[in-house]
C-alpha cells in the first residue's frame, strides 16, 4: 500500500515538533543576573524574561528578598512600573505591566540593588503573567559570597553556562537526526514497494 502524502507530512511534522520542544526546554525560563555577588555591593541586576509560549507575556512581578535594598529601577517608556514597600520603606516587590513581550522574544528589566551584608543564598520569586490569564512562577537564586571566593564561583558559573549551550546544541543535533531518519525510512519503504509493484508487472 502506498503511504499517503498527508501521513508523510505528519511524520515529518512530528520530528520537527520534537526538535522545537527540545530546543525550548534547553533555553530555560525567567531568571535574574548576576547569580553571584559580594556583600553590601551596589549591583545592577537584570531580570531576563523570555516568552517561550505562543501567548505574549503581559505582566511581570518580582518579589524581592527582605535582605536586599532596591535603590532605583530602570526607566521604561513602554512598561508601567508599580512598587510596594515594607514598614521600613524598602521596595519589596516590583510589577511591570501595560505592555507585552511577544512569543519567541525576551525583555531585560534592570534594577540597581544593594546586596545584603551577610553571605548566603537568597531566593527571588518571579511571576510571569500571559495574555490568556495563565501565570508561571519561577525562582531565581543569588549567592552572596566573600570577595575572595568570587573568582572561583564566576569560573564555575561560566563552565555551567558553556555546558548548557553544549547541551542545547546536542539536543538540536538529535532532533535533526531523528527527522532525517524518519524521512529516510519513508523513502526506503516507498522505494521497496515501487520495486515490488514493478516486479509483479
């Protein structure tokens, strides 16, 4: 029996979908940089917000660990920025709304922050709201370490990022290989059936 063209297209589409799924998974989600800094330093933090769905991001909310002090937030002509403060007058959460991040794009939102005086690991919470009403919640980790250990930690983070890129490239290669195998297999089956029909003739 001859394989219908729509089935061939379906198999190819499945292979391509698998490739795209692997790639999207590898790139990760909303995060905050730097992941590591030193005590009491004024640091520019960058909130990276990608839209990896087919629905635009329409609001981003960052919940700030109590130990951090936000001094300033980068001015934006497209986002409306709202803040809430604690009893000390320190900003505890920031919300960006009134604009959007289209699918397969990202935004960088910057803040000037003073790090805690005490070394340790601190968690930020990120709430990413989409146009369809869904909300994704992420956690970002910041390590505050003594100045003497900064170099080793940075090298470890650079190695981790390099490994992440290498993993993404490997997954893309696997996806391409799977698609080619499917297409080749379909071609071999069709060729064998054609030869069989010719021999019967």
